[in-house]
DNA sequence: CGGGATCCGACTTGATACTG
DNA sequence: CAGTATCAAGTCGGATCCCG
């Protein structure tokens, strides 16, 4: 984590628990949101930025590059004028959707729980 | 993360996607590890610290307090000399175990995948 | 349009020492 | 044993400007 995020390959290469490995990939402030947006759609850079309130282009680029390196996201560039770049999940990236949905499911229950506590 | 971790209650109170809510609770560098350790055991402060390589007492305290506030972890103090404090998951905390296991499962597959890519 | 480069502050985290 | 206090270091992320 979470970020806080990317454990480098040089420090202890095997994680204590594999949960860490997953959170290194999908954790952080923006990645879950990006993945959530790409779950059902292919999106361009600008569209992505608009769905993510307040993200700076720098951050968006950085997160997308990391997701790309991890084999989760595919970046397709069309050399037109003006340029167009589309982002989508790779097949491997799609394997994480159920995990995201499990997280979402629990999040919903958790928020309900917090509401009833008020 | 997951931290970079705790989204304050003041900024937009409803998340874009509930995945965020979950990662606010279990994300970050240490929390998944702590939860993983408490999954099957009740542990004392020192035992926890020993299973988490390199965590400082300050960090451990902080993470445990946050988990406690979120209703995930129970802190039980025995006023003995020397003092003894035991940490365990609450019933609500246990509901997150399947989510952790889903994360772990994917993490294992992800690490395999990365190995074969080398 | 889709970024890269640079700068900078705020917040997180770590190391170390100390205490009831 | 189970922390707190203090200080230093690191990281994250935003702002701004620029380019092909």
C-alpha cells in the first residue's frame, strides 16, 4: 500500500502473505477507481480523468503506467491528429474483477453498518 | 493505500465506488498483515510486533487503534503486572476474512504469473 | 489530446529513546 | 509488557508549465 504502494522487488522478494502482493497492484488512492471504471468500458485518457474527480494528469499517467507494467491494463495508441489513446483491461486484468467485486460488496455492508451505528 | 490511507470523513462522504471504503479499512502497508495474523489467533502486542518484520511500536499502535475504531479489532487489556493486552478480530472483523482470502488467492496467482514471465 | 518535467508542501512513516 | 514522545526521513500527490 496501499501505498505507500509499490514494494520494490529488491526488498524481501517473497511477501509474508500474498494479500500484500495483490494490494501492491490494486491498492492506493486511485487504482481501484481506475480499475472500477475500466471494468466495463474502454476509456480514453480524458474520459478517465473526468470520471475520477480531482486526479491530476500526472497521477493518472503514473497509475496507468504501473497498471500497464503489472499486466493489468492495456494501452492502445492511435497515431492520429489529435492523438487518441484508449485504456482497457487485459485478459489477465479481468481476473481481478471478482476480487474487486468482493471488496465492493464488503464495502457496501461496511457502510451500512456504520450508518446504523450513528 | 492501500494507504495514503484514511480518507477523512469530511471530504466527499460517499465514495465513488465502495471498493474505496473497504481499502480505507484494510489497505495500507501494515493492516492486511495485521489482519492476516489475527485471522486465526489472538495475539499480544509483542507477538504481533514479532510477526511483522520491522514495524515500529508506534506504527503498530496506530494501525491497531484505527482497526479498533473501525470495529474490526478488539483490544482486551488485563491489568496485571506486567501488563497484558490481547488483540483479536471482532465478529464484524471476521466478516472480512473471505475478502482477505480472495485477495490472497489472486496474489498467489499473480506471483505465479510473474514467475513464468521471467 | 495526451502526456512529460519540475517544484513543492503536507502527510506518513521510521528510528530511537524513554516510561508506567 | 505495552506502549508514548520526539525527531528525522521519506513518500504521495497536487500545481504549474511545457511539448509533440
